[in-house]
C-alpha cells in the first residue's frame, strides 16, 4: 500500500529526517514513534506531500505520490483544523465536500460515528462549544468520511479521557479489520505497544528501531522486574545493581545488572516497602524507548564536549595574567591609535603619523602574542621565549 524510501529533509542546516524507509501493508497498524523533535511529523508531512523531501520517494500502490492519490488517504494532523465558529454538521459537510462527497452524503456517513462517540446531540452546535476531546473525535470522523484506504493519524489519542480512548481504540481496530493501512504516530508507548503490528522508532531524524513489538522486546530482553508496592520507593533508584528504573508512586519497572538475583532485590525491599506484586518481565516499549533515547542523548552530549574543548577552557585561559596583559595592551594601543588618527583630520604631520603607526603596530603585536599564548595554554603548542614575555 505505502512505501517510503530513504526520505531526507534538512531545515536551515539541521537534518530533521535522515534516510528513513518503511512500508505499510493493508490491514496493518504501523507505529511511528520517537521523542519530541525526532522527525515524526516531518516524515508525515513528506508522506502527505505537504512538504517536499530533499531526497527519497513516497509510493502508494506502486505509484509516486501525487494530487490524485491524496484522495485515498485520510489524514488526522496533530494540530486541529476545525472551523470553531461553525456548526458541527456544517463542518462535517464541508470537509466531506473537499473529498468529493455531497453534503447529505457526508452527514449520512458521519451519523454512525457520531453515535459511536456520543456526539449526535452536538450536530447543531458550534464546534467551539465542544471539549478538546470531543473536537479530537470530530477530527477523526472527518479524516475517514471518504473511506480512505490509507490512514495517517498523528497523536490520535490526544485530549481523550480513558473512556473515549477505549471508543477510539474500537474504531481503529474496526478500520484495521476493513483492511485499511494505518500509520499511527504517537508519544504514548503503551498505546503503540498494544495496538501496532509493526513499529519504527526515529530519534534525531534517524531510524533506531524497526520491527514488531515482540521482536523488539526479544532483542532488548533484560533482567527486569515489575514491582507493585505501598511506601516510599525513591531509595530504589540508588539500590545496588539497578541499571535503570521507571518509578511511579506505587510501582516500578527495574532493570537489573545481569548478575543480580531477584531474591536479593526482594530482601532489600522488604524492610522498607509493603510488596503487593513482584514479577520478572520482558521490557516494556516505554523502558526501551527511555533507554535508547537516553543513550543517544548521552552520546550526543559527550561528542559535543569532545568537539569544543577550547570553549570550555576559555574562561580559565583568560584568567592567566600573561594572556590578560597582552589583551589589555592590544586594546590600549588600538584605542590610542584611533584617537591619534582622528587628530590627523586637522592636518597631517610626520611626527603624528609615526605615533599612529607605532600605536597600531603595538596593538597588532600585542594581539598576535595574545593569540599565541592562548594556543599554548589550550593546545600545548610550543612558544618562543619572546612570545612568553
């Protein structure tokens, strides 16, 4: 159905998407996941032909993406695009008309969905009167009115309470059973883990994980425990043998070092917590997400630190008395030369010209020595005796 090949997009020197490829088949829910700023929305906009990729291609049914093919896609953007001052029924009719539906046809197609989401009573009310969650449900209804074969859903569950999340999940699974291809972009790892047949995680524009949830969990299998308890579990962060922890008020998911035994952990917790449930588990998608993104961020910070040692050391360099002396001398000579040169506007004489040249020459020499001393302190370059004075 959908094939994405080697997408790349740069914005003002920043690579937002870097060589991303995947395919989505009919009857499949494909999860596009990653942290904020990872490149998910940029990838979606390239798929939708809203922005053009700098490299790579998007194919639908084997054909390059074009205007005609847009009608086989239903798109729910992260940002809502409803006309808030208009009545809900009119908004539904208008968006249906954009996809070739008559007004009465659009309203008829929307009716079962309005009933499913308990929105029928709002049909003659302005959109602005609807809650954030209800507006999200309307946005979803509009995106599927024209029976698209491919759905692109960006943060589908945004603003929905638990009851409406269940209703939305039911609607999504119904669409899957109708053999629709679905891209489901989200920050909610629990929803992605439960709903998706295949997952692609991108971070800083690049693919870092790709596969089914079970394959990903198998690959990242760990010595991990799920613990439910009553008490203050903050000490678990500092417990020996804990590699990482996802800690909440009454439960924790703990990754342990390979050599740590479950019984030893329980013995440590028992005096301080009332334990309700302890189980060895496969890692959740949430813990894998935190682990991968955390390691990538750490690697980026270390690389930045290595690439700019001089910047970190610059304050210490300027405290050196020899460096500071040459810098101050250079400034004094420069200011003196500028003042003397202004006096020459009233007439040039040989003595004044010599003073200007001497001042500017002294400034240049001081700044050259200042530069050489900085290099010596930052990079260990050899200085002559004259430079060090």
